[in-house]
């Protein structure tokens, strides 16, 4: 195992790294003529350096860096001083050595899971309206199923090489645990990622509330993304690695959310309102080990919007919007080998 070999080196390197920790090189300055692109998120004090299609994720004051989202390396910790990032010569040398490696396999999206919210005995949000003199109940579970099936069809046609999986394709009840199990049961290659896209519809006591929004899991919820056996039960190492991997998934989730938001805006922006991208700590897929987003397509509690959500033409447009967003993410993700930028 690559991981274990690297971890076995850590004890030796931890000591050595301490001896060279002279952080006297301004990273941003240095990056200008070295072909590196630096992405920095001041909130989480973490960043990514990209070069030659490789990505190195780092964090202020942390010796451990993550390489291409799958391997780790111990080097000198970058240091934030007077709002400037400083690194040591060793940090730069180690990074360069990594950036100059040939990548073995391209990183790609191996599977896309589409989760139609609710189903069976759980209708989700619903509201009855009089349409052409008849009482019609518009139910979340029907809308989410229609959109999910159309989305799966589009994705299957566009990406025959990827697994496109629906958590349900009939009016069936699924517990959250069952949805998560389906998600975590997807088998993909070592360099492949799984995307989880959950489709829902909103409801509010305020009948004027309307619009679509995309949620991602906030970094506040630390999922256990790494298998503990991978670090031989080292609790500190496990926590640090897990936090870094988690951040990676969060960044990717924010990226998908942004792309889907843009896609929806282009298709249904004139008929509905963009309510933006939101972060939440509770989440339908909080136990799934993958980048994931949840889309709320609109409000059934708003009569005008409920009628749109009951309209096949509108749902087709919304589906196209989601599809375009996912496609844009895949293009970005696969071209950049699993990299996601923080901007
Ligand atoms: Zn729902």
C-alpha cells in the first residue's frame, strides 16, 4: 500500500522536517514565475498549489500536505505571517519534486448517483391546487422522481463510460440509511470519484417564498472519510488526514453546487429565482464518502411555482440545467485531475 509506506516514513521525517523550518520564502511572490497557481481560502486557512496538472493541498501550520487528493507527504509547514504565506526551501523543493512526477492515471468521475428525494409512503412536500376546475395534489416525491429519471437518461447518453445510478426509479420508500448504503456501495476505480446529487422540492409557510437553491455539506460536519486501518490506529494522524480529505470533498461539493446553480440559472432563471448556494450541517447524505450536493428545485407552497413544477416542459428545462452543471463540473474535474479551486 502506497499509503502505509508513506506513513511509515512519517516518524523519521517529522524529526527531520523540524530542523529545516526556516520559512523565509513568500509563496505568492515565488509562484509568479514558477508555473504554480495558488488557491487560498482564508477562512479555513488552507490552500492548493497547482502545477503540471498536479495538486498539493496544504494548511497553515500543518506539516502534512495532501498530493492529488490521494497521497500525503510530510514537509515543512507553511506559515501565515502578516497576511502573507511563507514557506521554506524544503517545502518548495518537495513540492517541485511532486509536481514534476508523471501522473499514472487520469483522475475522473467514475459514478454519479442521483437521489430522488422521498418516495412511497413519504410524499415529501405537497399542496393541493385547483387546476382547470380539478383538485390536483402536487407532491415532492413525484417531481423528484421525474427529474431524477430524466437526469439519469441524459447522463447515461452523454457518459456511457460512467456508472449512472438512481437510488430509486419507482415510487418507493427508502430510509436515509438505505440511500447512504447505496451511495457507499458504489464501486469505482482507485482514481475515480463518485458524485452524489440529491433532488428535492421546498415548502414554506410563507406562500410567497419561491426559487431554487443548491446545498452542500459544510466543513463543520466532520465525516469519517478515511479508513482508520490506513493509519495503523494513529489517532492524531487520523484526525488530521480526515480533516484534509473532508475539506477536499467540501471544496468539490461547493464547486458542483456552483456549476449546478449556474446551469439552473441559464435554464429557469427567467421563470424562477436563484436563492443561492447554501451550506448545511445536516444532510441527507452526511455519511456518504463523496462530494455531494442537494438541490431544492422550487416551492410547492407557492402556487405559481407549484404549477411550474407540475409542468413537464419546466421540469425538462430544470433537468437540462442540472445536467449542464454536472457536465461542466466533470469537464473541470477531469481536465484538472481531481483538482478544485477555492476562489
Ligand atoms: Zn425533500
